[in-house]
C-alpha cells in the first residue's frame, strides 16, 4: 500500500502505528513519519545495515535537517541500527534512550513485527511499544512543554491520501 499511495506506513502496519500513537495521546498529523530506506529491497526483505546507511545518508539526513525533530522514535531494527551506528539487537535495546547528533532517540518495535506476534508475545510487545511511545512523548514535553500532540479524531490515512493515490495511479498510466 505504501508504494500505491507513496506514503510511509499507511497499510496494516501504519494503521497499527496510528492505534499505538492514539493510545498515548498522539495523532499522526502531529508527528513526522518517514522511512530509513525509501525503496523496497528485492523480495521485501529487511534491508541490511549498509543499505540503511546508504539510503538514510542520501535522504533521511536532509529530512531531519528540514524537520528538526526534538525526539526520534526509531521503529524497528533497521531504524535502530542506523541511529545506533552498528549492528545490534532491537530486542535488547528497545526502550533505552540513545543520543544521535544531540537528538534523543527511542528505539522500539516496528508495527510489522507486532503484526507477526501472537498470544502472550503480542500482548507483551504491544505494552513495550506503548511505554516507549509514552516515554518519547514525555521527553518531548520536557523539551517543548506546550506541544500539541493530538487532533480531536484519529486521521483515516487512506482517505486523507486518496488524492495522492489517484495522482500516482494517473502518472503510472501516462
């Protein structure tokens, strides 16, 4: 769906992310969401650390300079390893702050990981993401006490980006 709409995290993973953000009082229209790797690797496999660094150094750094985030939430292994700077386990490091170029980074699980979990593992992983997002929100409030995190209603991203999807479809068929 991300390819179809040209928007990151809009499919099932994005919808789960929206619910997780909502649970801590954040709506997607109040935060900036992007990907480390802007293109899908063959076979939809997880990008390597080198691929993540290559793509992020070309694109993400410019986005960060433009957006000027006060806190970054790194969703998943690829994002975590980019900000960490080397190969390491997201399982052992989620929920632990790290500092990257003077920006606090909170690593947590990617929503796609949560979608693959079942039973007790799913419940535990969702709570971990909840506490990680809550910690990120609290850190933002320390740095920007008057920041508004939430719109009155959760945004329906598929409807919100419907025009963008139609435009991409039109351009593909021209």
